[in-house]
C-alpha cells in the first residue's frame, strides 16, 4: 500500500507532469512573470468553467476576502455576519478593516451557517453576510439570498473549500458556488481542490461595476496608470502559478469526482458504527450522487459521538494515519477575536463540533486499499 497522506500532491503532479512542466516553462521562456498572457488566459478559462462574467485573480484567498470587502465600500463599524466554525481568515479580514465580525452558529449536520439563526443577528449596522461553503458543500444559498434581499445586504461567498461545487435552487436552477452572491472568493493554496504551487486566489462576480472596482483595488487603486483613485493593495496571481492552474483546471471535475468516490467508500465502510456520524447533505441530496457536484469533499469530516474523538486521534497518530481536526477552537473563543458580545450559549453546535469532528485523509489520489485500511482501523477501535 502506498504511504497514506492527508493530501498527496506528488502523485497528483506525477499524473500530469508533462502538461504542467510545459505550461510553466512557457512562462519562463516568455519572461512574462507578472500580469502576462498566462494570467489572462487562466482568468478566461476559469470564467468559462464557473460560468461567471468576471474572474479577478489575486495573491491568495485571504486577500480575496479583504478585497471583496474593500470593493463593497464597507466602512469601520459596519457589521459583517459570518460563521463561527471556519478558518480564521474570514474574521481576520473583517477585523483588519475595522469592521465588526458578527458570528453565527452552524448547523450540526452540514457544518454550514445556520440560516435559522441569521435574521436574529441583523441590526441597522449590518452590511454583509459571508457564508463559507465549508469542507466542499454549499451553504443554504436559497435562504441566504432571500434574507440578503429582504434586509438589503451584500453577500460574499467564501468558496475557498468548494471550487467546482454546485448549488441547486428549488426552481431547479443550478449555479456554481461562488457565483451566486455579489462576490465570490477562492484560494488556490496547494491543498485546496484546485491548488497551485504556492499562493494564489481569485474573486468572482457577475457585476460589471464591481469587477472594474476590484481590478483597480488589486493593483494599488489604479484605474489609469499612475492615477490612484482609491486606496488599493498589491495582490497579484503570478504567471507561474497561473500556468500551473491552466494545466490543472481541465482536471478539476475529475479530481472532485475521485473525492466524491472516496467519500462514498468511506461512508459505506463507516456507516454501521454507531459512534460515527458520516457527512450529511444539504441541497436536497440524500446520498453522494454519481453525477452531481453538490459536495466536492475538500474534507471528509466525521463526528465521533461518544466523546472519544481525542482518543481516536491519538490512536491514528500511533498508527501514522494522518488526520486533521478542523477546527478545534471556535472563533468566539480565540484570543484575537473573543469579546463580551459573544455568548457561549449562542454557539452550542459550534462548541459540539469542535469536540467531535475529525477529518480523514482526502484527496484525488486516495486508493481503495488505503480507504479500507483507514476505515477498518477506525471501526475496530470504536467497537
Ligand atoms: C484556505 C481558506 C482561506 C484562505 O486562503 P489562503 O489562500 O490561504 O489565504 C479562506 N477561507 C477558507 C474557508 C479557507 O479554507
């Protein structure tokens, strides 16, 4: 059996090595390292893939969130609602811009923002909602868009973990996550579903005015050379990363399909153990579908219901089976973000999940024998 890794980027590279090498060498030969034609072609390719009018590449997924908030002219003191159970980047940029992060508990089953708790936290200062499509599955965008419309709020989708996922509305309309709200953001960090070989990120929007604004902000607030009309940042995707992404994008659907197939096998192997809660689906999907992209499994995350999560983690460490605990501490308890506005009893589900979740190895190169081995060890330990 091949060595089990949380993410196997070597094997993924090996399979399309020639394409990636050719693409990267092309950039070196042309010496078009910054804002060259490769970045432009990646932008066009991603627009076509997502079926969105504008993709604006930038330096990383955290910058993308910050730039989105700058483009929406959010002002110090404005309130931005997001989930308590996510990577800290989301609240970090809210705080950096002197906006006020308002945290909402998550749904125990989907790990995504609990839309039933959303309206309660809206005030006259609320300006935006930032749903995070956690672990590869869309938040409840139908409800979020309705609430946003009713209260006149912007929606920024943090799509860093769900590129390629789709959301189906009750009308039957299917849209790629990240293209539903006013702005979507993503990260091309190497371990994401579409990763480059360093840092990278992008913003998506169907709004021409916002797209123009964002293109200026990523480039020092310049709309005309050496005319600085707004305060901007320097946030670029470099051409070498765009070359890698151009070679990998045509494989994204098949990467996501292998993740789904591995998730199906894990669930099949683990579902009979009473102490384990395998992932559930929003979006009307009851099972992991063969032909849909409702969940693209950035992580395969299970809950250990018996209070033995940490014991299981130690057991897996002893066996050298990698795992992740995403996330061990809720944002409202983090030293950087805690304050008296957050009441622990408002975050019951987040607190529970931080104690129960464990993510198993998940990537496009996982093999059946690896999944069998991991699952049988876990089953044996828990029963
Ligand atoms: C990875 C990630 C980010 C940040 O992306 P970087 O490219 O590392 O800055 C933001 N939000 C979520 C939910 C992420 O998973």
